């Protein structure tokens, strides 16, 4: 789903948020996207003296394989043009990309990110179109769905302190959902979405960030809070609001180890289309669950991951998490837990970007494979 893919591919967009549409495309340009490393390492790679400005940028092409429980395995391909608007700002990017998965899902789009005035201002935008095939897990029944649509996202951020920024976020989504499964007609209106759905979203974003790197942080704290009001044109749902908060903390353990922790909270009000409900595995990027399995108006979850470097190129992780969804925070009666292990291969000695292969195991006895670029949080 569009929102789920966005959340699912968050490690590609914020570390690499695609979030999704933005999304799948952003995954394709993940290696081309700017990262705030110590001393801005990507800027150092692309910048030499007198090479600041749009005309002095560099092209990057990035094929990226992926696998997740939502749309299966596939390949994303993107091309990005990287440049610096001024010497003290992070790398800006203009990119285009596409992806296709083994179950027939496909998406394409373009994205632009501009950092100005010593990083005081950041503007980003994404346009994308997708046809996504995935299963909605309604209890013991898996209902195959086809979701098509167009997505747009615009965000403007202003740094108000050394580690704090606020922004305005706008989104547009025009989507339609269909299924040939007879169980589909018996679903509630906010799942069937008869006649399609158009959503206009506007809200605020606040971010506090003391991490030493947003690609592979070893120390620091990262908090992102988002509040969106959504105006809906549909006969199946009404206007609604959604608020999310993601808190992550990183602690170094010796020279080669990191303990990463994440706590996530989410709340919605109103008649919400199912793909924008709070989701374990979607909202919080937790491994171990299809993001359509646990959906609800409220969510709380916690995760921990131990990261160890074996050498300059190789590493491994061990992770675990638990979460619940429900009608209120004191009634999170649908919950699950999962854990697993993974391998890491660093694709560059200059920039700490890892190719990740993770195997997770949940409390239902399922094992799920994840292949991606970047860390989950």
C-alpha cells in the first residue's frame, strides 16, 4: 500500500522515510540521497573546491534488490544527480527511479531535495505512480488486493536550533483498490473504498536529532513527530487525522558495537482508510510481520537491535520487538512479538551504507525474509 510502502522503505529514505510511493522510488535512489554523516561525508565525496552549485554536481545510478513480506522480492533502479547549493549545506538531489517485484507490483517516480543556507532550509518533493499487489490479512484469511494510484508529497523544513527543526508537510493521494476474492465484498467500507479515494493532507513535522550519523548512527537520539489532517473525497470514509511519533536512541558498546532502541506511537481519529491506520511493521518498520496483519486506530511498539562490525566490510545484527494495536492506548488487545538475526555488507568504505539481509521469526511461528539497503532505524 502507498502508506505502508512509505513506512516500509523508511530506512531507504530517511536513513535512506519513501515512506511509498515516494517510496519505492526513493529506495532506488537510496545510495544517491544525502546523509548527514560526521563532517557530511557524502558532501566531501561529491565536493571539491570550486565545485559548489548545480552545474558542478555528479550523477549516480543505483540498482537495489529488495525483499519484504508485502510485495515480495524485486529490483529498484534509480538515477540521481547530486549537488551542493552552498559549501555548508548537505547534498541536494534530483532523482528518477522505478521498481518491480516478483508479484507484479511496479512503481515509478521522481524526487527532488534541496538544502539551502547552511542547512537552515530544506525543501523536498516526490511525485510517483504505482500498481501494487499485496495481501490483506483479515484474520486467518489472506485477501489479495490490487491498489493503483498517484502520490505527491511536498515538505519544507526550517532549522530553529542546532539539533531541532520544524516543517510543513503536504500530501496528495488518488488511489483505487480492487479484488477478485469473494471475501472482499464483506469487508467494512474503509477497506473496500468503493469508487476510489482522493486524499489531501496537510500537517506539521518536528524533528530532534543528535545522532552522529543518519546512515549508521553509533551515538545520539532521534525523535520525529508528525501530525496530519486529511481531507477525503470518498463515499466510504470521512475526513480524519493521524499523529505519529518515532523515538530512537543509539548507544556505542566498545569500538565495534551499537545498541539501537526504538519506541513508536501512533493514533488516528475519524473514519480512516485501512492503509493509513497504525500498523505494526508499517508505521514502526518492525520486522517480523506483514504490515497488513496488525492494523488499528492506536499503536505502541518497542524494538531493540544489537549491531556488530566483524570487519571493514562485514557485520551482523540481532533484533527483537513487540507491539500492539487497538481502539485505544489502554486497549491494545491485538499484539505480537518477533526477533531475528541479519548479515550486513558495507557497500562503500567511505560511506557507511550497508546491504542488509535479515531473517525474522514471530510468535505465530512464521519466518520472514528482508533484503534492503540501510538500517531499519
